[in-house]
């Protein structure tokens, strides 16, 4: 193993440990309040949160299938779901690239070449992450108290500027979707893979972007329902609940050094929910991790029994 590789691994471990430390400190520091809180489970809302969670996965799978149509492959929804949520388990291996390899392996079984599989993942990522940020920024613009501490008093027009910038980026991605190919080819060059030559129609780019935007709202709504399922009248506004989860998930996803965004997602979620929940927010963030894991494994179990078809 080269010295460069050892340094990279060491940095990833250090960053992951740092984030987990700060997230853990929030939990430990507030443990007394979390333990003393009277948690109450609402079975109906809990089941509803799981259903909404799974509906989100179906919506995201449908959006990806729509993208694959642009490549000339008509992937049935159930096959799209299987590919997405079997490969998704690779997120819990550090590096974020393992789901791609899983997707390539599964799509090969239905005669989709690896270049197309990789390109579809790249475009889905480029068009799928900005909507998550947009959902989060909209929430902060409407509920600036989400950003707690000393920063909250100095936000000013920051959320509005972030919203405008995100909308501008979104318009570029939708109106000039070929730019996504440039980004993907930059990544393929780093991975020493052949460059791709694919032109994405503006209409398809818009449909994919909106599909992911709606999916992130659904994802946040499932989390908001979960919070209400384990707490009595938590006092979290709907917009804040949806936006905080979208932002936390996004930042956890971008934390390539942390498997499954462990630590990063909990830290962000605790920070954004503390203005509404106080010290108990750390407990909710940890409970949300368990809830999310359970639903992801339910999705994977469903995907395992689904037959992969063209």
C-alpha cells in the first residue's frame, strides 16, 4: 500500500472519528434529559412513517427509471427498486462508490452496460442532490430559528441568498443538462474509465429534477411523521421537520469519509432540531438513525424477493 493511500485512509478515519465524537458529545451531554423524557409511541403514526419512507423509495426508483428511459432502456419499476435498494446497502462501506459497483453488477444482468449504469448514477446524483439542498434552504428561509446559537442572529439575508443561488444552479442543470456530462467525464477520468457521450433532453432533466424534489419532500414528511410517532406534541413545524431531515441526509451523504453518513447526519439533525426540541433533539437524531436503518433493510428485503426483469 502506497504512502498516499495510507494518508488518505488515515484522514478519512480521523474525520469520521471527529464527526462521531461531536455527535456523540451532543448525545452524552444531554443524556439525562433524553432518559427522563416521557417517550410515547403512537403505533399508527409509526407505521405511517414507515409506509411514507417506503413510498419515498418507490418515488426515487421511478425517477431513476424515467432517466433510464432516456438511455433507451425501459426498466420496470420493480426492477428499478431492486437495483436501487440492493446496491444502496453499499453506502455503509466508506467511500460512497460501492453502491455504484452494486448497481453496475445488477444492471449487467439485464444487459445494461457499465458505462450507461455509471452515467445514470452520475446524472441521478447531480440532479438529485440539489433538490435536497433546495428543500433544506426553503425550510431555513421560512424558519430561520432552525439555525441555532450565535449564528442565528447574524443570518440576515443569508438564507434568501442561498435559496436564490440554489435555484440558479437548478436552472443551469435543467436548461443546460449537457453540463452534467462534463462533470461525469471529470469523475470517469479520475476513475480511469472511458468518457461518456450522452445528451440529456431538457424535458427529461426537468422531470428528473422535479421527481427528486418531490421525493425529498416525501422523505422529510416520513421523518416528520416519525417524530410525531415517538413524541407527544413535539412542536416541530412541518417545514422545519422536512427541511432538517433533507439537509441532514444530504450532508451525511456528502461526508464520504463516514459510512452511511454516520455521525454527520446525527450532528446536523440535532443542531437543526434543538431550537424546537431542546436537549431531546440528540435522542431523536439517534432514534431516526435506527428507524432509517430498519426501513432500509425492509426495502432491501423486499428488493431481494423481486425478480430482476428487463
